């Protein structure tokens, strides 16, 4: 027997698998970059891609906005902000001319305690930190795909815009990071809804940038506003920074995406009968709305009709009222897909994403935070081991198992 641990909230859970049944445990490849976190970030800031250094771009008297992620993302804002502020200070910009905006998209606002924890106590005392408000936006135009571009007023009124973020696979934008900090991060509900409605198109897929209508729409919309500089990082399962890239909102982002692909596109020997998919622990499993992302990569390692075991703590439950309503009110995955095709609804799109996976696989869910809910297309189990034992009973003792402890961070490729 092989004992395997999976990230789970702030801790971990384990299960045992017969060695003969285990095809492998597949994680992102270790980073090639060398150096500690501060050195990796400093190197990126000193050698930006496609722009001068930030201290050379910034000018005294500018009103600066730094956009960074909310608590649903594993972006280490507390470690990225100090060196960025150092760059701005070197350019002669004082703290009073800087505002940090938390890119909520349509997520809930962060509490003062959460804001302080996110940016670090020292930064929180020195610099103004505010939540994005999707009701307080400025219209900038309409994209060629029909998305109204409405962006948070403090971001629009800034004269220097800097975006922070983490880089990983995204199930319909291709990759996180880059311009995504602004749209959807600092956009109105109408903007987010129109943009995300394109997720149903087949070109909107994990790891795809070229021809991806959602990503193209994001970058067209953000170009109406302009982003002067980005700092994006890769983090491992322990949230340590393992790579950093800075500079132009497109060129630097693409360089970072190439690193994600190199590390995350992993070869699997054969399609498995059972895939154990870990959401990756906190904050990726803070709720089912976030943990869902692990489901989209798991089918790449699974045979048709197999079983996916999704392991996520979900202490905040479903994480979105609309998503929860769709998941609990619908009778089947087919009904969910019919609803999203008839009318795109933000929140419902996450339910439709789960339904899309459930069309070709059974989904066993190990998530105590939502165990009391009846969820369309998902079967509850009290532990990862109980779910695995049930999967063996369903598929037979010879069933082959693949484990993806950080399923959202790997994109399996058949050998």
C-alpha cells in the first residue's frame, strides 16, 4: 500500500492506495529558477519584460493604483508589495499617493482584518487599501465582442496602474494573471457577465491563449484603460514563490504562462479509471466555487466513464448564492447545461462547468463544508479513503488510479 497526502484547507488529508493500482502521483515540475523569494522578485523587477524598470516609469506627482488579488487567490501580496513600494519610493512617489485595490471581481468584500493579513501589517498601516466595488465603475467603451467595459473608478482615475497576481492554469481564460486583475478583477457585474458568457465556447479552454475568446476580450477591454506594469509570480503548494516575471501586461504575462506550461503540463502513462483530484488546500479550497477549478483538469487524466474524487475542505460552503442555487435546485447535469445555454448567469456558469465534467465522469466529493447539500452531479463521501473505497467497489479491484494533489495546477497530457 502507498500512503498519499493531499493539501486540505490549512492542513492535509491522506489515503492509501494499493501499489499495483497506482499509475502515479503527478505534481507540477519543480521550478528551474534558483534563489530565495526576495531574490526572484527583485530579479524580475530589475529585468522587466517589454518595459523599463518601474522606478523609471513612475514620476513624482502621479496617483498610483496597485491592483492585487483577494483571499480566493494564492497571490502572496504581502511579499510582493514591499519591493514594489520600494520601486515607487525610488521614483519619488510617497505612500500618500498610492492606493492598493483588492480585485474582488464579484466575490465578497474582504474584512479589515483580512485586508491587513493580505497586504501585511506594515503596508496596511502605511498605504490606503480598499476593496473593489463593482457598483462604482466608469464606462470606457464596448469590445468588438460586445462586452461593455466598466471599470472601478479609482483604478480609472489613477495615472499609473500596476497589477499583481499569481500565474496558473485557468479553466476558460487559459491562464490566470496579467490583465485579468482589471477585468474581471475590477469590473462591473455587466462587464464580468458579458465576458464570462463566452466560456461556453470550445476555444475557451485550459492552457489556451491563442484564439481564446475570453482572454482576447479581457485584453481588448483592458487596453481601453491601460496597465503600465505587472508583477506576476508562480507559487508552489506551500505558497512559496518559485518564479516571477514583471513588465508589460502582455509580453511579461506570456513569458510567465510559458513557465506555467513547462511546469504544469505533465505526462501521464495512460488514462486512469479513478483520478483523485486535490483542490490544492487553502485558499484554493476555501469554497466549492474556487475548488471547482480542479475538476476541469482532472478529465485529461481519466478514461471516459471513470470516477473523479474531488478533495476540498470548503469551509465557506459553496461560496456563491447563485452557484449554490443552481447546484441544489437542478435535477441533473443535463438540466444545468440546458439552463446555461438558454441564458448565461454568473454563478450558474460554475455549476455548468461541473455539469460538463459530470457528462463523462462520476464525481465523488469529499468536502465537509458542503456535505449537507444535495448537489447535482456530485456524490458525497465523508473522507478521501471512503470515496476511493467506493470507487473501487464501483469499478472493480483492478481499477487504475492517478493522483493529482494540486489538480488545478497541472494539465495532464497522455503519453
